C-alpha cells in the first residue's frame, strides 16, 4: 500500500499517522511489549512445567489489565497530579509575595512580645530641703539622714506605748470638735511665729492705714532703702493673714527720769504717724528741704530785679 502511494498522498498518510491519539499509541506499544514477552518466553527453555504455566497466567492477566478504563484512570491521576503541582506553585508564590510585602526582623518580634513599662515611678524618697511658699522666708524643713537613722534605731527598741493624751476641752468644759480645732488653728500663726493673731475683718481698715504708714517710711529718709513687700499696692487684700501692731514696753531708766526709751504720757503721741512727724531728725530733714526749695524759688521771684541790674553794671 505504501509503495502504491505517490506525492501528496504519502504526505497525507504520514500526517494521519502522526495525528493518532495517545491511547492508540499506548495500545500499540503495549501490544508490541506483549509480543516481545511472548517471543522471549517461547525462546527461553524452561525446565519445569510449573514455570511455563505461571508465565502463561501472568501474560493472560496483563492482557486483561490493559484496557481503556485502566488507561483512563491513569490519565485522571496524571491530571490530578498536574493540578496539585499548580496549586502548590501558586501557594508558594503567594507566600513569597506576602513575605516580600511585610518584612519583620527578629528584634521587632521580640519587642512586640515584651510588655510596656508602667508610668508610675513608685514611692520616691523625701527631699532634703522643703521650701516655703513665700520668697523671703527660709526653708521650712531640712532632712538629715543621721537623725533619721537614729530615730529608726530608737523606734526599733521595744518600749511601752505612750498613753493617749487627754482630749482638749473648750471653755464650757466640753471636748473640742474638729471644726473648732480648725478655727483655733487659723486664729494664730503657731508657736514658731510667737502666736501672732489673725485680726478680725472689722479691724482691717484701721490696721491698713497703720501698715500703709509703715510702708511709706522710705520717703522720710533718702539714705535708707527698704525692700518692697509682696502685698504692697494691693489694698486691704494685700495685708498678711497673721500680723499685729503694738507699742514698745517701757522700761525704767537708770535715773528714774524720762528718756528716749521711757517717755512720759504727755510726750507720747496717739498714732504712729504723729510720732514720725514729731521726730527731731525728720523735722531737721524737712526744714533743710524747705530751705533748698525756697532758695531756688527766691532766685526767680520778687526782689531779684535790683540784684540782676547790679550784676549787669560795669565794675569801673
């Protein structure tokens, strides 16, 4: 047949042979293998009849196994393997892209696991120096480590507990309440300030005039300078909470007569302003200033025209 074909017919026949399905190719290959196995088994010389029967049975089984269903199953398994490989490749590619997008170092992972530190610093030691609110006053308290150690050592010893102090009693004989204690505490500045009283609100206008006179002492003598107070220029609100204005206690002079420290009642003044005005040094300073002003004003006032003309006249 192949010899009778010529030209284009040969090319078409060759093309048809190449276009055959893989199933037919596998079938032909399997048949060739079977033929070869048959020829091998026929050519080989077996000694026992049992071996020949076994080979015949295996050949019959192989012929029965190679069917279309068997080949279809093989194709399905191959397709499933290809799909599984594609899925594995796609999953690995996704993981690579995710790893490229998010890059995290080992140090960052360790830091994420650690808890955040608390902002509370805990109990701090007491300061060595505690300052007061006012600028002029000194420190209220100074801490000494040696004293604290001595107190701790003494407190560690076993001593009997001190008895509770008796309750404070008021004028009526009743125990003082917390409200009354607070009022009594605010009435004075304490023993550290000689129990200075807090004046009543009704006495503040009168006391303000006395305090203002004390603040004007800088104007009496030009050679004396005083520091400005905190409440100066604020009126009654600028007065301190605890203060007192008193008189100097008289003492007996060595000769029993009146002196600068011990004045008679007739020589004393009623107010602080009268005493300042009546002071001898203040009087002399005021008189001196008055004379200076009079000379300056008199040089330009009455009775100066004749002197000016006399100064203009020639000396010859």
